[in-house]
C-alpha cells in the first residue's frame, strides 16, 4: 500500500479484543510494507557494521605499508557509504509510509464507526476521548507500526554482528556478544513505571482536552452568565496537572536514556582496556582491536532502537486500547440478517408500545426529555447507551413494517429511518452543499426551506453574500453555523432532514428554539410536506401537537394514552400536566374535582391554547 493509493477501499475488520491484539492486527495487515522496511533496514545496518572491518583493514594496511590493501579498503569504504545512504533513504521512506498508512487505516475505521453509531457515539464515549483517539492516538499507533520494522532490522543486525565478531576475534568478540543482551534488556525493569507515568499523563491530557472542548462548545452560554473565569481556572488547574505528569514521565524516560548511555560506556571502556592489554602482549593485531572497538561503537546505534520500540509500545498501547474501546461499540448485538431489504410500513417500538402508523404524522409527548431522546434514538435503530450488547440483549429492536431495524444492513436502516437530534450540527460550507444530501429526489431544497420557514435565514444569508450576487445558496455557513441564531440553525437542520425524504422521519423537539408564530407555520409545513410519509415528532408544544394526526403519551417507559391533542388535553391529567406545565398542586386538585369542576378548570388552559392557535 502506497500513500498515493489512500484511502483504503476497505480498511478491514479489526481485532478489538485488546490493544496489543489491535496493534498486531495492524502490523499483520501491513506485512508487505513491514518486509520492505525490514529489508532496507538490514541493508542499512549491515552496511554500517561493515565499516569497522574496512577501517581495520585500512589501519593494518598502513601499519604493514601495503598500498594495495589500503586502496582496496578505501574502495570498500566508498561502496559501504553508498549502501548506507541508499539504505537509510529507502528505510526512512518505507517506514514513514508504514506510519502514514497505519494511521490512515485507523482513521478510516474510526470514521466508519462514527458513521455507524451517529450521535450515540458521544453518549457512550466522552467527547474529549473521541477527539484524542482521532488525532493524537492515531499518530502514536502509526509510530509503533513504523518503529516495529526498524527494530526488527536492528535486532537482526545485532545478532549477525555479534556472531561475526565472535568468529572474527573470539577473545574480544565473545565479550561483546555476552554484553549486548545485558545492554538491550537493562531498561526492562524501568519500563513498567515509565509506562504507568505515561498513562497517567495521557489520562490527564484527555480530561483537559475534554474540558477544553466542552468549554469552547458552551462559550456563548458562559459569556452570558459570566462564567469564563470559572472555567478558565478549571482548565488552568487541569493544564498544570498535565504539565506535572509530563515532567514526571520525562524524568523516567531520561533515566532510561541515561542507562542506555552509561552501560555501553562501561562496555567500551572495558573493551579498550582489555583489548589494549591483548595488543600489548602481541596476542591480537592493532587492526583487529580497531575493528572490534569500531564495531562495538557502531552497535550502540541499533541499540537505540530497543529504547525506541519500548517507548513506542508504551505510548501506543493505551492509544490502541482507547481506539479499541471506540471500535468495539456496536449499534446492535445481532448481525444483519435481512439483505437487500428496505422495509416500509408502521414504525413500532415493542419496549414502550409506541406505534407510528405509516403515512401519518405522530406526535409523542414524554414528561422526561432524556427519555424522549433515548426513545428517538431507539426508533432510528441506534443502540442504547452503556456497554455494547447489554441494552440490546434486554430490549427488543424497533420494527419497521414488521422487520427489526437491527437485522437489516446499516445503509438500508439509515435510508428507511432518519433521526434528527434536538441539537443538530451544521457542517461548514455553502447552503447548497448543506442541502446536498442523499435523498429520494422527490423533495426539492426550495420546498424543504419553505416548509421549515427559512425565509428570514435566506434573507440574512443573501445580505452576507456580497461576492455571490446575493445568492443565499452560495453563501458560506461557518463551522457549526455559529454565525446564525439557534432558531435559524434549527430550521436549516430541519430543512436538511426534509430534503432527504426518508420512509420514516423522527424529529426530537424540532421547534424548541423558535417563537410561537414561526412554530405554528413550521408545524403546518411539516404536516403538508410529509403528507403520506411516516413522521414522528417528540414535542410538548401545543402548536405542534395540534398539527399532528395523532398524539401518543409515553409515561415511565410505556404508552399510556393515544388520541388527538384536544381530546387528550380534556381527558388525560398527565398529558395536561406536561403540555400546559401544570403544577403538582393543580394536578392533584384536578384529580379530586368532579366532572363539571374539571371542565371549568380546563377552560383557561384550552382558551389560552386556542388564542395562541388563532394568533398563529
């Protein structure tokens, strides 16, 4: 796999049983790249290892006054220099390719999982952790994959050099060969503590990132209540904790680096002392001593790869574990079993008994907003919050036309049922790009914008599009629509959902950020545009509820009443308490009153609702 071939057509099915298994899976899937890097690394390392031999030959040739052998040694040094340059260049090229392609594979896997889970992802995993995994963690994982082949080349070169020295000059070669395993493994006792400190640093950094992202997302609210200094102080303390953890981690890695310098230094001193003694006694030649000393000195370079691979694994293992935690999430505990089916029909939730008949506009009222959000996600086939599989095993899947949503392919489920959150996100780009989404083609952008009452939004965008001849469709919308008001963002997101024209559209509080007059027109627009299509709206506004064909009251996880808005307002106290914001005392009084008294008590609420409807 080359960088120019990215992205992968299929990043594969990762092994998410653990972080180390995921790293092994990544390395195995890049076996060709690893072998290329290993081959160039061996060429580079062995060419370096050949320099001491040629230097020894040159020194001995000078001592023996042999011009021919000196010229030969010089030619060999030049050849080895060329091999070192070529090997180092190609090693770096292939190693970086492994790094980038591994990181790209992980990012594609994360993007695929994000698309699969949708908004349910951030309810299972903290937003800061998602950011950390998709940015810094993928680089650390790629670093380990890249360092693995270079470490394998260095380890292989060390073994070959030690064997060669033992054969070339046993008296000194055996000394070097026995010392190398000690030098390579001396830092192992320090690695667990270094790993723990590095994990602590990354954990604190993740919390600081999460705090920063939450602060930025709520900056407008913070300014409104004067809470900038409070959150600034919190982030300052979190940042200082990260700094202290980083210093403690750096001290341990500095100690490991010091050990990697101290022990080889002791070896070289011992080697020179013992070798000089042998040369003085005439038991070895000076050229042989220079050869062994030079080889031992150059062996310190591949030894550095042992420290690097330890650091790379220490940093990448928790990163891989975090990636696995995200990649192991599933929308359902069951695999898709119905292929090639786009179901149609009634939308039914067996857990609550909620039924949304096909082709009708159904409004759902829940006293608990969190319960409404969870039910909206379930209607879209999203898994419940919590550990993968736990909720799915206990709660049956939502049915569309009698077919379980978690038994059909994900793309078919998404095409059949679309869920719009109460806090939808607008991506940066022009308005035309925002509305350019997969759709049935039956609903135009103009019709969707009109139904969502986006006339004032178009006017505002037209005024801001001086360079686009006043065309609002070509006006660029800033990131997350921050240049628009909350109501404008909400209506644009609603228009985007209406353009898709799914078989079933689920809206969670689609008019919570608009005034009553606009809300009435939006409710009528939804009802008109979605006529003949299944629409479910979670709301508690009388204006939207009155526009629905039928209204369902969900209380404590079950459907307790079904009817139209006016009927439920007269006959169902729990419904009236939610819709009219009736207090507990008023509800209790209504429960014990007689029927005539109840009717007279309902008249003010009904009259107020009717007045709002007449004004709308």
